[in-house]
């Protein structure tokens, strides 16, 4: 049995988490751990992330994590080695841990020209086409369309909501059929789960639309047959 703990969108306020990060075997952060997207944000996040006891740790970037889009691979590697030693940073690539195949990608549908934005359709589909068919755990910053992706209309109106996930990502998950897909990005749908066609989808964002930390991490047990069980913390 492997216990996976996942969270997203801490936005530099990881020291204000309302709920503690549960122990487990593998810890995943699904992006947007920076405030301004500079290296000092990574250093600040690293002090929190490195102190957690999990054996293996994975991060991807999000649309606020500009450092990872603006710098080359060598500069990014140096920053990871310095501030997050031993952490697996994924950007359209994968890693195998505890017999499970993980794949991570930071891209999101274009919105206000943030980091890792791609236009809907063919431009973003190129990234999802890279996801291998043997992926067990998929990590993205954005959700698939119509899956834990409801947000408030802008300007914020509590009477109007809409789905803003990625249509091409949904098609990719239907192709790959990962056992677990964790993501964040859409604060309003944080701590929402859905199981479709043997895939457990989880929005593990821990903040609300005003960046108030008010949700627990996602916790999942994966057994030897790769069956996923959601472990509720509330």
C-alpha cells in the first residue's frame, strides 16, 4: 500500500495552512507555490516542503510560478538542487516511484497571459499527447473540462458559475485512464473529488478564491493492484 498526499495552490502562504499536511509515502504539490514567481519564493517554499517527512516528493509548476518558465533547464536544476534537494520536478515528463508511474505537466488554458499558458485546442493538446499510456498517477496544474473545474464568474458573482477546465486534457485522461489524477488551479472547486471510468479525479487546491487557506490536502491509498481509495481528513 502506498499513501499519496497531494496539495496545490499554496501561493507562498504554506505557513498558514488550516489543516496539517498528513504523513504518507509520496507528497505531491500541483503548482502555484510561488507568490511572485522568483527564486526567493522557491527558497521560502523549500523551507516548508523540505521539513515534511515524506520519503518521496514531487512538484510541478503552476501559472504563478514564472521562474520555471523564464529560465533554462540548467538554471532550474540548480535552483531545485539548492532549495528543494531530492525533490522530483516534473515538466512534461515522468518518474517511477513505489512501482507507480507518475507524469506531470504545468500547462493551463490561456488566461490573462500567465506562465505556462497555452491556447485551447491544438497548442495545448501537444502537451497532453506526451502523456504515456502507462501513466498511473497524472499530475497537472489545471483540471480537465467538467471535472472539479467550477469557478465563479468574473467579477466574482456567487450566483454565476462556469466550467473552465481543459477539454483536450479530458480527452487525454480518457485515453490514458490514470488511476489517479490530481490537480488544482481552480480554487473554488478545491477539495472536490470525482471517479469516472476507474479514474479518481481530485482538485487538491487548499485555498479559496480569495487565497484564504481553508481546505485540507488530498490523501489517497493505492494498493498493490493500483486501486485508489480516497482518505478523507475532515
